[in-house]
C-alpha cells in the first residue's frame, strides 16, 4: 500500500485528515483520506491516541483490584467487560460452573440492559451523523432509564463494578424487578418509534443502502464479530454458539442479515434490542422465583466471610483481612473467557503463575478487529459515506487502544 505522505500533489489528489477531534469519528480516531474531488481513493486509520495501558496495569494488581479497570475498556458496555474478566478468573479458580443461579440471572439481566444502552448510544449518534437529530434525543431518554436502574443497584450509573469472582458484590434491591418490568413494558414501543423515524425514511435509506458493503467472506477474513458479522450473513453469536451464564435456557432469536451494508447493520442492531427485551423479561421472572437465593459462592479462597462472622470470629476477621490486602491466589494456569458484548466477541485471557497477581492479562476487543475493514469499505466511496461507515461499525476507541 502506498503511504499517503508519499502522494504527489501533481496528481490532483488531496490528503485530508479527518480527526482525531472530529465528532463523527466516534472517539480520538484519525483517518487519513486521499481525495479526488468528493471521492475517497484511499483511507488509512491511525489510532493510539487513547492508549491507557489497562492490560499492564491489570498485571500489577490482584485479581479483585483489576476488576475496576475492565469497566474502562469499552466504556459504553462496562458490564460485559466485567463479565468477561470475571468468567476468566472463575475458570482459573475452577468455579465457573458453581456460580449460584440467582447471580447468573442478574448477570444476564445486567448484560442485556447494557447491550440496549450501548445500542441506544450507537443509534442516536449514528442517526445524528446522518442528520437525524430527533432520534438522538429519543435514544438518550431511554438510556437514562437504564442508567437509573444501574444507579439503583450500585449507586453508580456507568462503572458499576457490580460483579465479583463467584457471584456479585451484593444482591439487587427489592425494587429492582419492578424497575426492570417498567422498562420492559415501554421499550418495545420506543423501538417502534425509532423505526418509524428511520427504517423507511428515504433520506436514511439513500445514505445507508449499498454503502460500506462487507461480504460474508470478507467479514470472516478480517475476524469480524457481533452485529457486523451477523449483518454479513454469518449467524454466530457467543451467547448461542458458546453459551455462558445459562443463556442456552433463554428463548431468543439471533438477528442477522445477508446484505452486509450500513442499512443491514442498522437493522440487525434494531432486532437485537427487541431480542434483548425478551431476554430481560424472562430473566426478571426468574429473579422473582429465586428471591432470597444465594448471590455468590461460599468459597473461602475467593469469597469474603459474612459480616456477622467478622464480628464474632477472629479467624473470619483474619480471612477478610487477607483477601482484602492480598487478594485470592489461584493455582498456576491460564484461562480464556468470551462474552457477546454489544460490539462483538469481548474476551479475556489470563495467565497465573501462582501468585496473587496475574502474570499476563490480555483483552480481545471486537472493535479492534472490526475497524480494520474500514479502509476497504471507504475506498471508492464518497466523503459523506465515511461517516455512515464509521457509525455502522460502532467502534469504541477505549477498547481499541486499551
């Protein structure tokens, strides 16, 4: 590939930097565009402006402390980041299949609420990029309802860090089920409103159909996952193909399409929100049936003793102190756990050397793989199509740069 800096000005082509401050790049992403009039002849994405070193920071903390760092990877879907990391830790401690059912149900509920909240941010900003401001306002309204639920359970609206190795940090409040039921009741009508504004809108259709096409073979070749992969005709969903947290017991459909363009990716995510509402409805009913059940393992290697024992038992107090100050210590080994985040396969790899801190931590972020196809989908299109393609991929730069 010819680097854009080597392009001769005599060719009549112009090199234009789009970003890293451009709002339509959805983060600090720089695109070097080679233009011939309004046509893009070449595009080179330039990332690395948001590098945080989260992976190396995780290796300098014990297994409990590193959890809070995972919230900041994909900052629009912190719950799924937590879950991927926690599941990898549970595999290291060989307790992955022993997590109490109530804790698993809450994990599913929070993951699906997070999926909808993330898709709402994507839909609102994507529509705003293409000139539809009303949709952005509507999406923000429903996302606030989800954040209110997160605040109700943890006191924090986004970075809840609500999960723990072996279960949850605490049980959900008594009014949690009611708040979820209220959301489930109104959300399908809200999705109908979004589709009324966009799905048959002639301007939106002209800007999205046939634009940024990614074929089935291309999606597989570039390691696509999530909605982008399913919009290109591949029916792969981690929740179905590699089930976790009991997803195999829930009744829902995998949304997919075969067109592979911007409009197909839009429709797949709209259907995904509807399916997430179905899962949440089922989970809320299960939660009521499991009222009062355990929310974490009773395993002294990883679980804090109950508060009443701390006040009456010196051994429990010492146990609590050791877990807080040093953290749990797994046997040497390695583990890999993947979940279906709103953007695709979010996975965590952890290697243990038998100490209280991970020897190696690596995160597999879907946006990093999905972004690389951008330079091929944009080339040959118009400058206006660049914005539509970026929005349809739904990238988060915090997860790409890490």
